[in-house]
């Protein structure tokens, strides 16, 4: 079983990354930041966690308002710094823990958190500003992370109580992971600050101190504050400290505080905080009950012949080929695919197995590999094959035999747009037409 060894709360202002990138270690204005983060880095070296669950909010970098979700769990095995406008920072990538992320995703969904899942997203200063301070200065290593991005910049957002319950659900999820792992939970963001409007530059040290005291000793009280309360007391953007509340809720009722700092150089009150967990692991039978709870919705699905639910493991395994085929929704990409697919295969870094499946239009093979039907549908439209041809291939039948099983044996169709020259080329294949 996995266990939570402690929790860390960190500010993630870009000030932190700026100080590191511009070598401000000996500047008296910036040096307190380095001292505070050195303590956190040394604690991580002692504890040697196997994974870090890192809760943060993106700053409209990798997540935009065309699809803005409250809870987004990243499934990747490696993460890179995002370009926030001036180019990505020159800091090392960090490993991810995809297997743990997948387990957390299934567990959180079973606990009725409506999660979104991401792959291929880069991480902005919500992670990398403090993380770069924690990476080993010699080789850039830090424990593999599981980023959990929370959407805090477009209201409505989840309530403080919902964040508290998220932390409790994370604890159940982590402790039910079947392998022995030591895990640290991080909440990144805050403390008091506001960066927009006439109130820009607002800070409230008195509230910051009160919040930190309640966070340690009476975190449930913090769930009684409204989001308007958090905005009034700590600034609208400072309300992101509710991710600290989620971190605290993942720990035991009583914690051992071994580090806490506070520094207000400019726009954002910068804090670092370490709690060591005092929890006793649940008995094995309780863990088993939760695992059964996590899996109960799909229990028995593997017994349905010829059925392959597109779960997180399948999504991660086949992300590359699904991404490649999904881009066929772009007109220029379709044109290039039809003219020179080999060039696109190279750009997409497809494996030889993936290239061969696409070249041969092996619909059933691609599906078994992990391509979801709805990208195969796009490929079939591009190459002039009807949906019914794909369905027949799925069943290992020729088109004519498959169409005999349909109520309308001459009905072929596709998602392709209507051609100006008349019907699609495959209509001539319709049996008995």
C-alpha cells in the first residue's frame, strides 16, 4: 500500500522562478526565497518520496476557456516547462507517475469527483516556479509528480468545502494504491495577492497568519468561508490558497509542522510550509473495500465478448496514434496525409507498428492497439471508406456479409462532407444497389 508521508504548501509566484533564473541567490531582496526553498528541498532529500501529487492552478497557459475544467489530472510520464509568452524556461523536465495518476483518476471518479484528464500538456509557473527550486541543482531530479490542475480563474469554481473533500478523497485514493510508495501531497499557490483591477497589489499579512494557524489546527473552519470571503481577505487571485486546504485534508487530523516561512517582497506573499503526516494506515480489509468501490462500475465488463472500454490505461498507451489520427480534422493536415503520409508519420514519431497499421488500413488491428473508433471514423472519411466498411472489418467480415445483418442492407454512410461531384466513391460498393 502507498502512504502519505507529508504535505507541502508553496507559493508559485513567477517571482520565485525569476530569482533562480537570474541568479539572485546573494541579493538580499531575493535570498530569503532561496533559504526557504532549500529547507523544503532538504526535507524531500531526507524523505525520498516515490511520488508527489502536485495540486496547482494553471494561468491560462496550457488550459484556456475553450474547455475549462475544475479538476484535471495529468497522466503523462514526463512533463516540460510551458512557454508563457517569452519562451519556456531553461529548466529540466520532470518525470511523471502515470500508473499512480491512473489509479487516482479511477478512485476520484468513484468518489464522484467529475475529473478531466490531460496528456501532452506542458506545465506553467503554477508547477515550475517552485518545482525548479526543488530540483537537484546537479542533475535536475525530483520525485515523479502527478499534476492535478484545478481551474480557479473562471467562476463558478468548486467551494472550499469541495476542495476539503477532494483532499480526503485523495487520501483514500493514495492509500489504496496497490504498490508500496511514499507519497507527498503539494498544494501550490498563494498567499494573499491580487493582480488585477484597481485593487491590484493588495496584500493582507494578518489574514495570511490567521489562515496558516487555522490550516494547521482547525482546517475544517476554513471550509465555512465563502469564495467571496477568501477574495475579500486575501485578494481574488489569493483565493488559490484553497489548494492548501485540499493538501491539508489529505493528511491526518493532527500533523507535525516542521517548517513554515512567510516573506512579502512585492506583489505576492510567499510562503513555504511542511507538515509531516501522523496518520495510521487503514486495515487491509478497509483498503480492499475501497478498491472494490473504485472498480465496481466496470466490474465484469471484461466478460463482454468483443468489447474494449477506452479506459485511462488504454488512453495512455495509445495516445500517440490517437493524436495523429485526431489531427485529420484539420484540412491542411488531411491534404498532407493524402499526399505524403510517411512525412507525417515521421513528424508524429509513430512507431513502425503504428505506421504499418495505418498504411494497411487495418481497422480491427488499430482498434485492438488502442485507437478509439471515433478517430478511425475520421481516417475512414479521409481515405474514402464508409463507416460500414470499418464496422465489417471490426467483426472480421466482408462488407456484403456484414450488410446482410443490417435492417437496411444498402445504407452506407460516413462523417465526410458531401462531395460536389455527387455521391461518395464508396456508394458503388453498396450491396444490391
